[in-house]
C-alpha cells in the first residue's frame, strides 16, 4: 500500500482508520493487513484500491503505478474480434518473452497475498490483478490457431480443458475466448490448458478485457469454477481499466527483463462508456447525515476517492469513475462523505416527527402477542429457514399434494419451500439436544407454502421432561402438553379450541394426534393440528430411538379472523375468589373429550370459567371399553363471592347432563 500512498508507518493505525471507514479488518501480520471486502466494493479487491481509500482517510496523495510508454505502431500483430455483447472491451498486446522464475521481490509479494508463484509471465498477470484489481491472462501465441482471438459464445457440446486440468463441457450461454478453431479460455473465469504459457513459450498474447458481470457469474456457477478473476468480474470490473492494466503488465515485463512489446496494442471497444453524472445537494447531504460537513471536506474526500467534482448552485455535480460500480445515486455519494467524515462524529439527535406514523399491521401485533404468550408458557423462539431439503419436507406434505420446488435452488438443502413449520423446528430441536440440552421447547411464527396457497402459522415442538421442579414428576412430555400450548393460544384470541381425532396427518402418531377447530355458528372451522411426531420422522432427523417429541401448528391469521372483538379488551384481575370442584366420571373410551367439554359448557351457568381434564385412566377397576376421566371445574362470579350451595347446584346440573348425553357414571358415589 505504501508504494501508492503514504499513510502512517504503524500498520495497526492503518487498519483502525480504514476499519472506521467501513472495512472489516481480519488478521494483521507484520506489514500485511487482511481486509474483508463486501460484495458491493470490487474496486477494493486490490492494493491500489485500498491505497485510494487510505489516501482519502489520511488526506495524502495517491501515486499511480508506472506503465509502459504508449504504443506507436497501431494495432497488435494478432487479429481481435468481438462477436457478443457479453464482452464490452478487449485490449491485447503481443510480447516476446523469456520464461523463467520470477525475481524474489515479485514472488514474495504474491506469496504474501496467498498466490502461488508459477513463472515470470503468469506472475506478472497475477501481480497486476492484485495490484490494480483488473484480471489478465496470457496465451502462448504459438499454440493459437490462426493465430487470432475471437470473443464468442460457445457452441453446444463444445469442450475445453481448463488450466486446472479438468475437462469441461460448455453450452451456448457460456462466453469464451477462442482462436480460429476452438475455445482457449472461459471469458472472465479461467484460461485453457492448450494455450498455457510454459517454459518453451517465446511469444505471448496479453489479454486485458471487460466482461458482463452476469455472464461471468452464471458461467462460474454453472461450471462450479470460482477463481480470483471471476470474483472480480462478476462483481463489476472497471470498463476503463483494460488498457491501463495492459500497459502496467508490459512495464513490469520490461522491468524484470522478461519480455518486450512487439508491434502495437489493440483496444476493441464496441460501445462508448459514458460516466454517470450525479448531483449532490447540500441540503440533502445535511439532512441524510444529520450533520454539516464542511464544503472543503466534501470536495477533498470525493476527489481523493476518484470522483470529479464541479460546483453548482445547489451543491456539486459528481462524475463517477468507472471503478465505482456501486455508486448509482445521490445517497451513495452521501455515504462516501459520511464514512470518511466519521459516523461517530454525527450528533445523536431524534428526527423531527412531522406526521403520525402509519398504523401498524395487525400481523405485527399478533406476532408480538404470540411471542409473549408462548415465552410465558416456557417456550423459546426459533428462527428457521423458509427453504429446506425435499426429503425433510415430504413427510409433512398432505396426501395428494407435493412440496413447492425452488426453480433455481442454492443447493439441495434449499430445494423446496417448507410445507410446515414443524420440520424446521424439529431440526432446531435436534441441534439443541446434541448440545446436552435434554428439555427443549421451541416455537416459531412464519409462512408455510402449498402449491395453491400460502398461510401464516405458529408452530411449536417439545421434548424432554414435563417439569424440572422438585414437586413435578420427571415424566416425558406427551400429547396433553402440546394440547395445553394450543389452549393457551386459543385463550389469547378469546376462543375455545376443540380437538377431534384425525388420521389425515401421517407426520403424527395415530391415536396421539388431533385436528383443532373453532365452532362458528353451525360449522367447525379447522385452524390447526396437534400431536406426537412419528418416531420414524424423529429418528430420521437424528434423535435417538424412543425419544418423544410433541408439537402442533395453528393458522393464527385464521384464528384472528374468527376471534370476537372482545378478545382485544383488557380485563381486570378478579376481585372475588374462585371455587374449584373435581369430578371423576366413567365414559366410553371412544367419546372425544371435546364432546364432554361441550356438554359441560352448554349446561353450566355463566359462573363456570374453566374446564380442564387433568387425568385419564384405563385399566384395573374400570370396565372394559370405558375410561375414567377426571375434570377440574372452576367457578367464579365477577360481582360477588359464590356460595357452596350455588356451586353444588351447578355441579349437579353438569353431572345430570353428562349422564343424559353420554351415559356418564360419576365415580365415588
């Protein structure tokens, strides 16, 4: 960096100052600083680019590297033609060379940058790429047919062995560098082995070009070939840089006595580059930054960063250099000023509120309420991916449907959209269990996808023991724990969720699963499901045999649409005590608990505020085909204290209704 600017000699001071300008600093080893460059700053993928930032940060002059004298003999002695718009510029020079090992200073600098020295010719092209950020390539002219250079699309099925020794099959979407007969390189990605520079090479063609970022990105991804060159081209190279990079390479060849230019230099540029002109208003700068940066600081910063600045009545007119592909609007210029001025210098003030903020979406408040309720129930929120692998999704796809496939997935692990929240939550549960956390309770709110619809859901999974308090039995969670979470959610919306056995959910254990519904008039609206996850699914995701995982999923947007308006009101804490009565009844083991609760509520007085099953027994002492169901009834009046006689009358009425409707037998009589 000190070859191009004169920042302080202290390496850590350079790292600290550039770190404050938005660059993430990695390792510092002696005079080598490792920077993490974001994808939108390809101009900083070079030592010269970082030196430019240092010149602005420390207000020192930037020195350009030396280049060869301009050629005076016209075009290069090698025909060049561009046959596709994917190449916007192609510069070429022919040089007579002597291939040998590079001098130690050149090899050492490449090694310090993580590049393996090969020979002086290839090393010069790599050095220029690292130095000024523009990739180059050298062809052995003797191995080119023609000889000539053509930039064109590959033909279907055309093959090329690249420099890494791999045979690659190309298609019509790939841009290639070719001679008269065959491809000799993949444009912007890697050269071909057939034209490689070797110890016997005497004449080389030096290429310095500009390729369309989208074409390089697509070719690199399709071929699975990531190189230093493709990393720069696919982010956006400087279209004005090819001749400069070429002349810098020729100067280095002369400096290390490795070669000399033969003939002229070709610079084929089908279009004309017009730099962007962006106005920068003083008023806009002050408003976005929240501080008044002096005019001389604005102008000095932008000029040091390579912009051309002209004064206007409202501020400035900036001409964007070709290497700043990320600067497209006024806000980008303001960011450049702000990061070098120092965002830490901007005073902390609240913006003026000129109008009322827009009303919050109901879904935001609903999500917050659900988080509050479920965290209060002992669950922790998880955030999982919307994309997932097909094998994990298929067990949760309803019969007759298929998972929604991604047309262009990043990998097989992100091949489809999730049909349920449960598979992602199950993977999160497995992740926690592997870290010696036995009791795991997770929930998530988010969207799920089916071929014909998208909906928002809240899902939860639980495993481990029911409780960790000394007074609680250390028994595994079961269906009723998951059902209890569903009841909490229903209560939050002011709704009673009814459960009914269902066989349409193969991801749950038969007999330990239920669909959840809300009674609306004479219709039951299904809003979700709850149950124990099938052991085969649990084991397939990495949990041991015998591990019990229960969970559920509810369409909370549908639940909100069915909720009564009163559900949003705030109720005061009760002033009068409640009275609790427990009943144990014998009923048919085929009778759904929801029917029992429905009968109780329809025949009980308004003072009945809660109905909860707390025990279910089937075995010795209970007739075959029946179960003993224990129910806890809670009575309370908001205006006074109830008497024992009133509560007993209500209990007698409930018992009579259960006997009449379901043939229930009261135990203990």
